[in-house]
C-alpha cells in the first residue's frame, strides 16, 4: 500500500533543497526537498480517495519511513475537522509523541491533534499528562495542540474553563528555560492576546518577570500594538 504514495512524494524531490532542509532542521533523517504546498495537495487528494481506516494505515506507514516529507504528509493526512470515528486517528497521533524531535514535524502532527481535541475536549485529560513528561517535545505539544482555545473569540463556559486550565499549564512551564518551551508559552499567549488581552496582561503581570526576555516580548507583541 505504501509504495504508490511514497513514489508520489519522491517524484517532487529536489536534492539541492533537501540539503538545505537537512541543515536547517538538523534532525538526522532523510530529506527529499519537497515543498509543503506539494504535500498539501497530495495529502488532500489522499484524504478524498481513502476511507478513514485506510488513511490511518497509510499515515502509520508513512510515519514509519522516518522520511521528513513522509512524516509531514502523514500528519497532513490526518488533519481534518470531521473524522468519524476518530479513536484510531487519536491513538495513532498519541503513538507519535515519543518520536517528536524537530519543530516542523511536531507542529504538523500537533495541528492534527488540534482537530481531534476540538472534536472531543475530554481528551484534554490525556494532554494534561504530557506536561509532566521527561520528553521536551511532548511537553511542548501540550500547548501547541491546544492553540484552538487560545483563538476562541466567544468561548462557551466549558471552553473558558479549558482555556484557564491550559493557562495553568503555561504558568507551570515558566521556570523551564528550554527555548522551545518558552516559545510555546509565548505563542499561546500571543494568539490569546488577540481575543482576551486582559487575561494575557494578567498572566504577564504575574509570570512575565520569570519568563525569558524573548518570550515575554513575543507574548506581548499584540498588546503593545493595542496600546499604540
């Protein structure tokens, strides 16, 4: 089942671009040099052609190749708001967490996770376990995968409770000096400041002094614009 789909990715390989990507992403795996718009088109076509069980099987096989573009395509294959049933999709996404080792692949997988969390917010109970992981990328995924709650303009009471819960996770990350963790906190706050600036101001008033300078500035990027 895998070969025809992998062949479609390989058909767009660019060795020069692949070398640049390997140097940029640094994670030790094969890079083909295929641009994201191409992977978007391929994965969209595959989603339209395949039933959910077949999509899950293909995504699993693509991920296991450990080829950069194949892993990105695997995540894109599962990034869809309406998937029913989706338990197998969620379980596969969870199985990928220990493999996260670079931001691009981790973020594409997290975007698929976002859709599944919005579809079933009860899964936030599982995500909360990630914040105590020894694996930095898993901890980071807890905030990247929950970004939809940062972007809600008119949250329902349950969404407000979820948002406050996630902000609590972000507060717990503040003492962590890892750049990617600090960046994830800043990203969540920056996006949330467009919808609830007062909540972000309150967070920064309490926790901002302990954040890294770059993260504090990034978190308040749009707050500054609002005051000008």
